[in-house]
C-alpha cells in the first residue's frame, strides 16, 4: 500500500512539474521535492527520469485516445457533429493531459514522440472508421489527413484559451467554452468535407 502511494505521488508530482517546467527542463529534484520522495523511488518505480516522463505522458495520451473510441459506432443516430464534439471536448476537459501530449509531439525525445503517436493513432483510427461510415463519399486518406491536422491545431490552441487571446485581437474573448467548441467543430467539419486538410485551419 505504501509502495503504491509513493508511485502515485511521483506520478502526480511529475504531471505538475512537467507542466510547469517543461518535459526537458523538469528535474528529478523538482519531482521528488513535490512528491516528498527520494531519487531512489523514481528508479525503483520507473527505472529512470525518462521512464517516469514516458509513463506520465503515455498515460495522458492513452486517456485522450480512449475518449475518442466511441462506443456508439453502430448507433444510427450518431452525427459527424457529435463525433467531433466528443473529440474536441476531450481536449478542452483534459487540458493538462492535452498540453503534455502536445509538448511530447514537438519535443526532441524521438522515443517519447513515437510512443505518444502510437497511442493517439488508436483513437484516431476509431474516429476515422466512424467518420468513414457517416460520410462514405469521403476518401479515407482525406479523413485521416484532416483528423491529423485538426488534432495538431487543437492540441496547440484548445488547452490554452489565453494563448488565443494573447496572439489574436484583444476584442475576441473565449470565456464561453461552448461557443469556442462549436466554432472549432464547424472548422473541423469544413476541413473534412472539403477534401483539403488545410481548409480553414491554417
């Protein structure tokens, strides 16, 4: 019980520190201080600092991917809008996870990047299958490319609404998450149905 508690404290501390300091800058000392644990505990539970980082970020990617694997694949009432709403809502509701995943995908650790990509690919494959059933006239490659672009842009912007405001016109406020989500779904649908992955998202 005590061992599992230490492991969970390390994971929680690492999530916090990785978000605050970045995946590459975060130190073992910062994590162990936050977790009230020693360095040996990291090596015992995760093998190394990199092992801990892979576990934290991999878990974040698995959780996001799982949220995209909709159980209603055979439900005739499902619509493209609701599929994309679920997809984008998972990023908004899980901002810390989405931020960690985004940092891993643009980071220099190829092993971590590949592991995260593999996790996300499972969820994207589920979405792709559902969308192909809903929109049979769309080419599968176009669906895949559009989903990748939607994911890439949404991982960058949706976890941090303040970034939208800092880089954009200060008259535009995004304190209404429902409005932001609806607009993003509209852009995603445009990208999917246009057959051009960069439609409306560049």
